[in-house]
C-alpha cells in the first residue's frame, strides 16, 4: 500500500462526491485526508479494507475516550462536524454502552416490527402523490421537496410522536447538522438549537406520554434509569437525524438513476427486475452516506506498509467502496439492475450496522413503484449534470430534483 503522506484536502462543499471518491480510491485503499478545520484523518476507500476495519476491535467510535484532539478541547463546538462527535448516543460509544443504548431502540426497528408500519407508509405515500398530482401540468416540480424529503421525515416523526407544530423545528436542526459548509458560529448555534428542540420534545412526552418511541425512551430514563438525560436527547438526535436525510438521498438518487437510464427503467417497470434490485443497486452505486464519520484507531494499526496512528480519526468512504472495481469489476461505475452481486456497505457493517435498514427499505419499496405507477411519463426537467449537490461531503444527495410529472411540455 502506498502513500506519499501528504493529506488530500476533502472538498467540504461536496461539489462532486463521486469524482472525489474516485480520486481518493486511485490514491489507495487508505488515504490520509484533511477534514475542515485542518483536522487530519484517514479515508478508507476499498470495499475489502472498509469491511475489515468495520469489524476490527481496534477501530472504535467513542471520541471522548479515543480522540486526543477532542479530549484536549482542540475540537470546538464550531467545528463543522461537531454534531457527529458531540452527542451521547449509540453511534458514539463501544462495547457495553453501545449494546445498552442500541438495545433500547433496535427492537422497534426489527424487520418484522417495521413491516407492521407498511400501511402507514402507504398512506403517507398516497397522500404525497395526490398532492403532487395537483401541480399544474407542464411545470417542473421539485421531487426532493415534495416527495423524497417529506416521506421519511413524516415517518420518523410519526414513529417518535413528534407533534405537528414541532416538526419543522426539529427537522431543520437535523438538516443543518449535515451541512459541512456552515460558518463556525452557525454550526455552534445549530448544536445548541437542536438540543433545545429535543429537550422540549422529551418534556412534552413526559407530560403526556403516547404510544411512540420518544415516550418509550423517556420511560426507560425516568422509570428504569437505563439511560441518562443527555443520552436520551442524543439518542433522539441520532435516530431522527439518521432516519430522514439518508432515505431522502436514496429516493432521489434512485429516481435520477432510473430517469437517466431508460433501459434500466424499462427493466423494472416491465417486471424483469424487482424494485428491491433498484434499491440495492442505488445503495451500492450511490451510497447515501458518502463519507461516514468518524471512527478512531484505539492503537497503531499497521496496514501493509502504512500505519494509522493511535487516536487518528477514520472515515469510511462508502461512495468509493460501493464502486470499487476490485469488488464489483470493471463496470463498477455502471448502474446495472441485473448485477448479481447485491452486497454493499452502504448500511455499514458489524456492531453499528444501520438500525433503520428495514425501515429505509420499506419506505423505498413503497415510494418508488408508487411514483412510477402514478406518473409513468415522469421525466427529468434538467440534464443530470445540472442537478446540484446539497453542500456536504458527508451525504450524497441533491439540493433539488426538478421533474415533469407528465412528460416534458410540448414544443
Ligand atoms: C437509506 C437509508 C439509510 C442509510 C444509507 C443508512 C446508513 C447507515 C450507516 C452506514 C450506518 C453505520 C454507522 C456507523 O457504522 O458508524 C447507520 C447507522 C445507524 N442508522 Fe442508518 N441509514 C439509513 C436509514 C436509517 C433510518 C431510516 C434510521 C431510522 C431509525 C437509521 C438509524 C440508524 C442508527 C440509529 C444508526 C446507529 C447504529 C449504531 O451505531 O449502532 N438509519 N446507518
């Protein structure tokens, strides 16, 4: 493994996620990078190495134990990725604490329990499609704002009993948390802001518990003492945040892939491949989390000639791993619904494997076929190259997705 030791400065605006992932992969399976704020880290770009390190007990998640720069106060609240390291949640702890916090929510997200939510997903989808159909024909409609964003946001707010009037507040804070172009003072203000919004939510559930996951977490805190107050808020932030933007990215990228590959669209709309093939191939080729922050080396880790030094942050470049030719062959870049290798790392791997994978798959498996059934002439309203990224190097999404629902206007 070769490296010239000179860090690659990550484009914090995420202006071309796939081009950057490809460049990083060319530099090697593990690449020294510089994160915003001059923070040194490693980005893991190969499928095989990412999978190996996901399962390596020397690769850990707790910044308060394993990241000296954080412990020493060098990483301030104004660091653009602060909400990824400063919350008390399952995703930032290891071992017993991880099992304890994950165990409080994971049962609600198991595949069988989640399948019981299908009628709710279908209802939300049908309602959103009806509203889309009200748009005047021949005018572009933003499918991100009117379909891909509200479905997962409404779902997660239903599951967590977030009252209608608090939804915008909570979701806006979570959206800002993945914006890596925010000026420092805004990053810090956002961190404070979401904490207040989520504390208000827990207070409301304490006063009037409901049959929802927030109320169950509040009870686990109040009655059983299974988690601290800050773990309660952190868990909510973690699950609410993880459950919205990721699914939105999956939906928008799947729609763009189908609309820009008519042969692939025909394969699925004529039933030659399944919608599950569409979902898994989109997850592989367009990993919704492009650069997964952060893990840390608990000790020096030797990898065929390079050393990831103890205490150094590690990002899994899932965008690069998903298109790794060593795993997927020379056509790894191609969106191919007939690909036989359906495995990918886009939901992670090992102990921290995505809690919400079944929910994400359920939402997409309802939303995508329903959209293409209802609007068989759906067309992009701009060329694929004109679609703009949202201003983050962590997420692989779109700022907007303009489409014509009933085909391009005549003339
Ligand atoms: C397409 C959609 C989604 C993608 C691509 C995705 C991706 C991921 C990935 C890569 C991880 C691993 C994190 C790590 O190892 O550091 C993860 C963890 C997690 N995801 Fe998802 N996710 C999605 C949807 C959801 C949904 C809908 C929820 C809703 C509840 C959710 C909740 C979580 C939680 C709580 C974790 C932390 C698990 C842990 O640390 O043990 N995700 N997700």
